């Protein structure tokens, strides 16, 4: 980090006082007004809710939300716990807990309590939390070859290109193009692992971080060496405390074993959905409110501190060691993708399936019986009943990061939609005009179960003028529900 960043300085001073904010501002070299703007913006600085909280995710909305809410003192945004939903949290001034199987488990100890569904190629079924265990499975081989000169940085980029790896965060941008763009930039350069997974219904990155930290780290290091970066940051959702501790332990093990070729640091995220947008993420790392930047320039040209930066999703990077271990052609034959499957299925959890698997087949693997509709891709996704839909990128429906939430007969899909509309209104950062206006109007329309296609067309036209993907996609689920109902 070229300058001390404001967020870690504030984190180190919680709970905040006027004097502590002033001290953090001075150390970060930012005006006091900017520091207060940041404190008021991020939930953990302005004060978290306390007491028993219901995680307000699409599965909780499908399970009788009003009744569940009567058992809580408030709600909390989706937290990658959809496979276990409905879930309550308990927040006290000292600690945050997940209520799980009658116990209060601190965030620092809570890992998603399931294995990868029915095995896969990318991941072994059980967690690999120690270096020896990871090496026994062929881990770090590609990194070693790179260190010995048996593999070149350009060889890494070429292998990723031959494999045809597309970004797994939702945008499906060709990974090799980003790698090559940063490789061509002038140093200093950075790699930022985007581990701020906040999309309702998604928990694949949370799972990877908690269960396979060495795989994620090897992928990030391979990318960093391929592009000539001088430092890796893991921007991890702040609530994923067990993942953060696990990553820090893994970094320590690699360092002790002399296997860390460059500095790697964990950066706890700002704690808002918009922090997952790559330029908003960079803004927060630089100590400002997480508001998206105008693009171009893209982060590969002007990223962290204005330097060329590779911002890459966790699952994307976790594929790099596998591509290099297996060879791009073998990897490409059955391109693996992680799917977070939750809702009305017998075995909710994480499944690795080849891209192109039919939606119905994916749900069958997870034990779905009767399905009324599926929310595909999360809040920025769509409802569908097309079980013959092939789960791959650049199809008629957006795959997003691979969230599949199944709803059985009897579920009130409008209640689920209301949860999504509420989520968007709460998470709009307010930087541009159409998004805060459109998401507020959308929530009102959904609350009165508005089905008029003309009004929805007006709403869509407003939201399309938004600056970033949050606003631009906020009405997709609404539009798709009317289509599913045959009303549009
Ligand atoms: S679209 Fe919404 S989240 Fe994106 S910049 Fe505009 S107000 Fe912020």
C-alpha cells in the first residue's frame, strides 16, 4: 500500500471517538471531513444493529418472513448462509455470533458446515487447511515451476487463454485479457482478490476462502507473478472472520516455509454490497466511500493508487493452479463451475458442475422435487421456470456468479421479490441519480404488487441510466417475475 489506508486505521480504533477519528485521519493524510464521511458511510463504523437479527435472504423470504421476523429484533443483509436459511445472528457489543443448531458460534469460528456436494474436479470434498495437506494433492507445483523458470509468466497467461477461462464473478470477462493488460502496464502493479461476496444466494467464494485458503492463495500468487505485481491484497468481506483468520494463518505458513514470493495482505472489506464492484472496492481501499468510478480508465490501466491493478474474483483465481496442473486442454474439456444451490432442495450446498449443465439437472443433483421457479444469479438475476436452460455464460439468461435458489409450490414469489427490492434500495450508494430514485420507486411498486407493464417499462428506463451494474440490473428480477407469471 503506497499510503496508510483509512479503513484499517479506523478498524484498529473501534469503538470510534472523535479523537480516534481525528487521529486516523491524520495518519492516513486525509481531511477530517473525508474521514467523517467514511465513518458515516460504512455500517461497522456508524454502529451495527444489536440483539437477535434475522438474515434477510431470499430463502428466509420464502419461509414465512413475517413470522420469522417476529422472533428477531431486526434484520441483517444476506451473508452467504442461504444453504442454512433461515438463520439468526446475535450481535452484542463484544462479539457477533451465528445461531447454529442451538449454539451461538462466533463469526471467528463459523465456517460453512458442509462439504462440496458430490465431489468435483476443482476441489477435494473436504477442507484443506494446512500446507502439507495442500501439497499432498499437488498444490504449489505450478508456483514451484514458475519459481524454477520451468514456466514463464507469459506461459501462465497463455495457458489461461488456451483454457478460455472467463471471470467467475458474474461479468464473464476473458481472464487472459485482464492478465495481459496488467502485464503490459508499468510497475508498481497490484493484484486485488475480490472476496467481497455479497450477492444474495451466492456462497461459493465464502466456501473457497473458508475451506481452501491455499488454493486461493496459489491462484493469486500465480496471477501476481504472471503480471509482475509487487503485492497481493485479499479484499475479504469483513464478516467472514473465520476466512480472514484462515487466510492469515495460511499466509504465515507459506512465509515460514519460504514459499511466499511477494507480500500478501488481507484487507477487510467496507461491508456493503457495492464494495464488490471493482472500482468501488478500490475507492474503499484508498480510504474513501465505496462509490464506483467512471470507466474508462479501467483498473487494469489505473487501479489501486492509480497503478495498473488486476482485480479478480476468488473462484476465477482458484482455477489457475488447476489449469496449470491439468493442462488447459484437459481443463477446457469439462470447464468446472461452482454453483451455490439453496432453497427448496433436499441437499442445499455448493456443487461443482461443468458449464452447460441444464438447470434441471443441477437442481436434481441437489435433490429438488417440485420447483415453481428458480432465482438464477442472485438479486441481480432473474426468476425462471426453464429447467432446460443450459447453465453457461452469454446465454438468454444471466448466470451471474452461479447462484441457484429454488422455490417449491406455495412460495410467495412476490415476497421474495420484495426482499430483493428492499435489498437494492438499502444498498444503492447514492452516487448517481437514477439508482436511488428507481430502487425506492421499485420497492413501492413491488409492495403494492404492481403488474402494469407500462409502469415497469418506465422503471426499467430510469434504472438503465444508472452509473453501475447495481442500478442497471436492479429491475431484472421484477421484470422476469412478470414474465414467469405470464403477465408481461
Ligand atoms: S447505480 Fe446505484 S450503486 Fe451504482 S453508482 Fe449509481 S447510485 Fe451508486
